[in-house]
């Protein structure tokens, strides 16, 4: 019975996240950890990680950072718990740890106007002080960090860069293709470093499928790390409140709308708490 339930759930999740591989390109297929979604992978992950590390160092050297204090300490503590929990989870299952070659690092950007965080491939993470005004507590911050780390664990940047290669699109066409949703994070990094982040594929805007997948995996990583994932719904309610009147209709954006996101999270929370309890590391 439990096996059958697992299959139904897996089918439900794959229905939601969809496949990402064309049968002709099967040799270039990878599988996303946990969701088991097939994704296109034409570029070595090591290459993207190397480019990301260079862009991250460049960004860090040119940005106003907060380098001491309780906020940075909290970010690093959440990050360390997640690093350990994710690795232990895959180790316990006897599976390859997708973060084995990550060079984890955390910075706190001194910018109260920007409500954002991002994680470059390979575990290079930035949190902006503006985000902390909305997260308000450790559990909520873990939800955002789990989501960003999930993009890296699921190799979404490799996938986006691979998709762009197959249709050989330039930036302008790509922006139309993704509904104009060139992510705020990519522009911030690109403007600060003077690097063409789009061309090297580090922070291509993610599609809605990938955003939803990152929400799901992020919940799992937060739960495995011992945080209260019920806070995710309250966090997105605060985000929705803050964005009142500014949020585009769901079909115009690659991000799920706050309403859709909250609905997804409410559907997942109980199952994730039961299936992915805190892991001892």
C-alpha cells in the first residue's frame, strides 16, 4: 500500500514538474535528485560551477557587504545545517551526494531596498538585508535559503543554459521566451561585476516548473535541517502583502503567483514533515 502511495505521489509530482528531456537527446539527460524529473544537461556541471565561482568572487569584491554580526551568523548557521542535512540524506539512502563538489559560501549584502537571495551553481549564496525584513525569523529564512539551494542541487542553471544552446537564442529572444522575467538577481550580479551573466549561463531566469520544483525541494531541505516548514505559508502571505498591486498575473511570470505558491506549499507540508523529518548529521 505504501509503495503504491509513493508511486501515486511520484506521478503527481512528475505531472506537476513535468519532464524536461527530448527522447533524441537521452544521452544528454540528467535526473533531478528526489523529484526524479529528467532534465537536459549538455554542459558539464563543473564548468558552470567554475564560472559561477569566478562571478561570485567578482561580485563579492565589488559589493557592500556586512561581514560580522548576528544576521550573518544566522545565515551561516542555517547554511551549515542544510549542507550537512542534504549530504547525510543522500548518504543514508546510499545515493551520490549532489553537493559533493560544492564550494559552499555565504555573503550578506548590505542593501535594505532589495528583498532577495540567490544561490549560484556550486553553493555560492547571497542574502540581501532587505529580505530579512520580510522573513523576520529563522524558520522563514531557512525556507528562502532552502529554495535557493534547491536551484543549485537540481542543477537548474545547467538545464537553462543547455536549453538555450539547443535553440541557439540570443538574450533578446530569450527574454521574450521567458516572458521578460529576467531575474532581478541576474541583473544585480551582471551590473555589479560587468560580466555577461546570461552568456555564461550562470543565472538564467528559471522557468515556472523549476521555481515550483525549488519550492518543493527547498521545503524538504528545510525540514531535514530541523526547521518548522509551516512558516513557509506565513512567509509567502507576508510576501504577497508586500507585493500588493505589484504582482503580475501568474501567466505573465515564470514565478508561481503567491496564491498558487501558497496552495502548493499547503498541499506539501504534512507529507514533507512526515517523510523528511530532521536528520541527524
